[in-house]
């Protein structure tokens, strides 16, 4: 979808729901596998935005891209209500409640998908499908002929092929403690900074440079179009590592995990305008859902809206969802 499409949907949302207090942009993102504090981010984890950074706004000089970083160009921090809501998850009690709510919502979504015969069960792939390759190890044909692959770029056929089809050498994967100490997928939730831009990131080296410069834990494509127009929280499930090896295997589960965390998060939001409602609708939630792709909405409590996009998209405050 990108920032422009998200901004258009946000304008429509504000027109239809002029009293909107908070919007949640839920979906999928690319994750930065290692944070400066030694925290590991794995596929299926969920990132909740503390701040959003528009990383592709700037100028292209002959030697490098210079991002605009003035007070007038930055997206700014969330409003007081959102900061207070996120502050809830900095407490042990708040994290525990979020964990229980997210796990319950995720189990319910998965069970419903199985009962109704959905095309996907939204269950996590095998942990063996979580591969993090070295940033310099590209997704290119190893036995090259005249396909167009080189040490620095992939041909069109390689870009659309799986790692098994290339084939990529799994000994080039980076070992991680989290995956080695567990026999099943364990989802963690991080509250941190997210980079937003119109570019689909498929470079491990560029990803790591961006993370080093901006301190972000994820990259997505719609948040900047929403953030400046309406109070917003971005909740994204990590479906790839934003490198050349990215694929769609983890998208359904990552989207479902983001939806589950969204529902649990919104249950902590305190409605302040119940007096404006009446009858059996008093205190009920109202939601506007815009978007396409692997996006899922789950929410309750308060007058709120959720915008979803189609983006292929930290802090020490984390929690764990165990299936």
C-alpha cells in the first residue's frame, strides 16, 4: 500500500469517524534481528511502535542519501493517551495481562480458522523455517550461467525463487540462542522504534546500517502515512528479516500474532466519552478497517478505529506468548 495509500485511507477514516481518539495500524513488517542491547528478534515476534521514523524523506547526494532530521520533518512522539497506554506495558502486571490477552486471542483465531476450514490455520511454521543469513550473503544463483546473477545482485528468477531452489547454503545462517533453546515457536512482543518508508527493504546490509543509525527494530511501509494525521499505534508482526532471502511463509502467522496483540492492547485503552453514547450501543466499540493483504483486526473497548495496510514490513520491555 505505501504511505500515500495509507494517508488516503486515513483521510477517509477521519471523515467517517470525526471523533476518533486512536487508530491502530496492524499488519506485518520486516524485523531487525539484533538490537543494540543484545536482544534477538525472531520471525513471528510482534513490534509495538514507541516512535516512528520516516527514513526515506531527504535528499540524494552524489555519494549518499541524507535524511531530513529537523524538528519540522520528524513525525513527533505519540500523544499523552498513547504514551500512557504504552506505559502500562512497562509494568510487570501490565505485561502479564497483555500476554494472557494476546495468547487467548491468538488461540481463538487459530481455532476458528481450523473449525471453518480456512486456507490457513495461522499457526507458526516449523522453527526450521526461521533462517537468518549473514547480511553479506545474498540470495543469488550459486551455479551461474548467463542468468544475470552476480556477487552484488540477483536476476529476476532468483528474486522470486525460494532458498531451496537457489539453493542457498544454510551453513551461512547465523545461530541464535532463542531458537536453539526452544523446541517450539515462542512469540515475543517488543515496544520500540519502527522505520517507515515506501521502499521494500531486501538488503541485510542496508537494514543493519539503518538500524544502527536510527535505532529501529522493524521496517514497514504504511505508518508514516497515518502517524501525522491521527493518534496512532503501529502493531506489526515480523514476517521476514528485510533481506534478499525474504519470503511469504511467515506472513499468515505474523499477521495473526499482530492481530492478537492488537486486541489485547486495546483492552487496556480507557474509554473517556461514554456519556456521548446511549442505548444498547453505549460503551461499544466502533472500528473502521481499510486495507488489503495479510492484515487482521481484533479489538474491543472504546471508540477506536483500526487501519490496516499491506506493508511487508525495541526497547527492553518485552513479553512472551507461548502456544
